[in-house]
């Protein structure tokens, strides 16, 4: 079911266009459930290796099982059988990248990164993502045990998403799930052995785990009690320790400052569409501005937590420049005691493509963390390293 829903969301634009052609008239207002039944069935017929009769029959049964859609069983049957007959024509579209990306997002990416990059981003979003894990030690050993490959950054990539808790090493706490790009911001703090480090907006805890495993004295702060409970459970499984604080970061006033602060700020998460294909359809352009304003507040507050001579890393898993690159200059104007500490390729396993002209990190979904085809595809991340004088 997860695979079916994933395809229904990744290919939502194509499915919408196909259903528009199959229907004699638009569905009436309030037909949310009927639309969902048709979308799920269409995903199976057009994009998955599921027998056509099974997809059609299941959709008809689902429609008949609810009084809101019971009268539409004939429509469901007719529309889907016609879709089966015309599948080849429906799949011959040339505009699939734009169809499956809301126009407001595609135009943003085109303006920020150019036509070719926008297309490459949209193409990557149509692929089922791999599963990346961060290991405490011996990535080559764990790649062999789990049937994966070691990326150039040291993350281990498994070819297919699997039931995580059943994999070797999970119960023993040898590794945790973390996209290869998401593993980079914590590395930008450098050697954190014995240092006081604050991980702000820390849940669900991948970066906290990385910092604790590297020997830092970590304080993990988040406003969500439930998400912090998940973080605590992960740390317990990994046999790692951190001080956990449940507070609104904007109101948090610790007694001491920190040698290093990592702020992975709330954002639109458009850099994670590979793994969360619902994001394009639940976010709106207005969300970018509101979240960018919150990020600026959090960044200004985080600056107060850094000891003179310390480091602040600001990161977001967004592809939108307002939530990344555009935050840096206003911050520096308000905080003349900070300066960008440029990232160099050697810090991220020799990768130069994700480093922009300002010395900040900018990963895009089509970037490759290695020389093989399996190494292509990561979350979109921005990170800036800011040194306090």
C-alpha cells in the first residue's frame, strides 16, 4: 500500500490529467473520497506492475463499501476500464515533469537554478528513494551486511526501502536512518570532541546522534514533547547520551553559551519531496515567506547562544532560496561579530558541486555522492557555517 500511495502522489499531476480525459464531466464538489479511489487505482494501472483486473475490481469494491461513493461504482468501473485500454496513449505525454510539479514550485526552481536543474529536480522526485543510514563505525562492513553501498560521504545506501527494525544492527544500535545530505550539517561543526554543542530543533534526532557519536556534550532542544520522546528512544537504542530540553527555542535562555550551535530550522521541507511526495500538494507559496520569517527569528536567537570564537551552523531541508541563501546577508548585517566560515570540499569527502560561490552548502536532489548510479539522489539541503569572532 505504501508503494501505491507513493506513486499516486509522485504522479499526481499525470493522474489528474488522465482522469480529466477519461471523465465526461468533472467530479462534483465534495467528491474527495471518490477522487482518492480513482487516483489510487490509476496509479496501479498506469505505473505499477499490478494486474489490471485486480486494480479495477478493488476500486469498484471500495466505491461500493461507502455510502458516499456507492452510486459511483459504474462510473469507477467505466473510467478505469477505459484507462486500461488507452494506457499507452496516456503514458506518451512529454510534459510529465511539469505535470507532476505544481507550477508555483517549478517556476521557483527554474528561477533559482535554471531550466535544466529544475527539470532534473522534478525528474528525481519521480523516483522511489533509497534508504540511507549513518553508521557508528565501519560503513563498508555494514554495507556488506545490509546489501548496500558506501557513499563517498560515508553514509550507507540500501537499494530498496525495507522494514528498518528488522535489519541487522538496528536493535544493537549500530546505525540510524538519515539521508546522506542530512548527515552533512553536523559534520560542518568540525571536531566536536568534548565540546558543548546545542542542537536546536533537534527532533527526531539524527543530527543529535551524529554529534553524540562524535564525542560532543550535546544539548538537544525542541518544542515538541512527542518528537523529543522519539529522540530519547533513538538515543537509548543507540546507547548515546544527550541533555534533552523541551522548550520553545525563542524563549530558551540557558545559563551558559555553547562552543557550537546547530540550528536545523523548520522549513517547507521541499528538499525532502523524494521521500515525502505529499509535500508539493500540501504546501503553498505563502508558506515560504512565513517560515523564512520564523527562521530569521530563530537564527538571531541562536547567535546569542554561541560563545565568542564558537561556530553556528544554520541549515534547512528546503530548496527555496528564501529559506537558505537569502538568510545569510541579513543575519550578518545584524550580527557584525559573525562571518561566513567557507566550507571546503575536503570537509564533505571531496565533493565540490554542493558548495556555492559563498562557501555555503547547497545540495540538490539530483546530486551524486559517489561515482556510481546508485549514489545519485539526495535531499535538498542548505547550510551556512558562521563563525563568531
